[in-house]
């Protein structure tokens, strides 16, 4: 049931919940996908083998289709050599394979020149979104921040897009400013105007919140940043798996995401940045192939992007990431993903609001959630909820979701909540198991 005791106007910043209104379904474009059918699960070995579970933690990491697992194995079986470090055919083949993925990602992000050619040199490979954002905060921010300047982020940020900016501001004597959303998670135009101004030098925001599932108005944030001479940094970890992302439409100057949330391997991340800004950015890690020349007392860095890729990269993982993104974008397609995931979220939330003991966190409207639905069961700690649900084969996340400032601002008890995060490979069976388990949790504690 949705708590309506403190419902206030949508422009207020006091957290609260909305009342579910079934009459609103038609106007919101109620999805009609048959989620009872699932043409995708058989392509995912773990899901195909584990019919006893409903995997609802894709916001933490996605499952991998067989083609991605096969690609990673194929790299080691057919072209296993260190890229960039050999003139023999295996090494050249591995180098070319990585270069193709770099260009593929640039095209995916819309980073192309006037002739439509990929600006592959703007794609940096690293370990994950966290490392990518740290490169910007530690390598670029010191060049633009000085005492009295401001960095603006939202209260919804994952710690990976929050702590680096705390440290950057502390090092520069700058101030960290927070944008606060309405109770449904919406950043208003008024909040943007109030928080982004002449003192702002960097704006950093998640494209999609990993807790509330809401899409942030990145293009508006970027426009406000650029109008004040600031730079826009986008955390796209939670958006790349669900929607098309174009750096030009967003107005991004830097953008980061992780392969493992987009069907790819763990340990591979991507930082995209405008070439002229990457040129200004200092490397965070040094050694290996990130150098052009070295003397006893100094070194000259390699050009972008190699400047940021110290040591041996996860070549097999990068190769498999290309296969993962091809599967996501071309085999399934973002239109099909959005349509199916909207239907899944709609069904899940329509069932959840029927349970008088469940409180949904954030917007009650299904079309404002991109995969993630956070909630609590009244009077029961989220860790207990997740443990019992695990026994029922329902895999959800419980905790602070690396977003403690958000949960503090929302007033969430114990600074913890439960989260079900869906992907296109889920189906009605998974949701039904999830709902049955919610009822089971309540019965365990309340008879």
C-alpha cells in the first residue's frame, strides 16, 4: 500500500509517495507486451539452467547471454596475445579486435565526425564506471576547479559519482552543491536554475537513478552547465542497459558506464570524453603502454586514449563487451527492451500496490521507472526480507545501494531498502514468484 499521509505538491522537495490511480493507465500508454512469453531466457545459460530462481538484481549486474560467454572464451582460444605489444599476427589480431570495439562504442554513443566516422580515440577502457569517474575527478577536475568554485551533483548519485567529487572539491577548496528532486524523483527547472550558476564549473549526474529508477533531465542540466561555462559529466551505468544514449543529444562532455550491467563481462568499464578535454586530463594510473617515451627523470604520455590505459587491459573482456553491446542493440534492440521492461515494471507495481504492507519508494507511476523499483515491507528489515526471498528463489537487492545520502534525505528507516531491478529477460513468472515471496515474508513475521 502507498503511504498517502504526507502527499504534497509535486514541486515540493519533501519526500512522499503518490496514490496509484488505475484510471491513469490509458493516458500513460499502458504497455501491451505479453510478458507471459519469453523469447530471451533460453539465450542466457544461468537463467536457462536455474528455473528455480527469479533474478531481479540486474541493476547490480546483468546476466550474460551465451554469445558473450563464447566470445570471451573464443578470444583466449583463437587470438590470445597482448594487444599493442607484439608485431606477430596474434598480437596484431588482438589489437585490431580491441580497436573495432572502441569504434563500435563510439558509434553507439553518437561520437562520430561530420562524415559519420567513429571518433574511437574518445573511448577509454578501464575497469568500471567508478574508475572512469575517478579519472575525470582526479585527472580533469584539478585543471578547472579553484577555491570558491562549485561542483553540482544530485542527491540521487551513486557513491561512485559522489565521493570522487567530495575529494575533488576538498583538494581544490571548492564547494559541493546538491540538487534535490521532488518526491517522485524529478529534478525541476527551478532547482536547476537555483543550483547551477556562475560559480559552477562541473555538473555530474546519473542518467538513471539506481535506487528510484527515474531518468534525470541530463540535457537540461548540460544546457545550464554550458551556459555558465561548466562541464557535464554523465554516469550512464543504469541507462545504457535500458535506452539509447547519445552524447550529443545529452550534451555530455564526459560519460561513463560499465560493461557488466549491459550484458558484458565484469571488470570492463568505458569512459567517453570529448577529445580536447581528454587531452587536458592527466592519467590516474601510470606504467605499461600509457607512455610514449621514458627517461631516468621523466616520461611523455602516449596519445589519447592509450594515455589512460596503463598495464595490460582485459582484452578478452573488451572483445566480449563488443559482442554484448551488439546483442543488446542489434539482436534485441532498445525499442523492444523499453516496451518489454515497461510492461514488466507495470505488472510488478500493479501487483505491489495491492499489498497493504508494501511501501514503494519514489514515484508510484510505472513509466517513471527504468527497471528499478525500490520498496520496503513495513516493520521488517530489508536484510530479513532479502534473506527470506532468497529461500523462495527471488533474487533482490537489500541495503543502501551505494546511495546513503539519498536514503538519508528520503528518511528511509535503517538507511536500507529493498530493490527489484528488472531486465528484458524477465517475465511474468519472475514477477509472480516475487509477489508470492513478498506475501511469504509478511506471513513469516505476522502469521
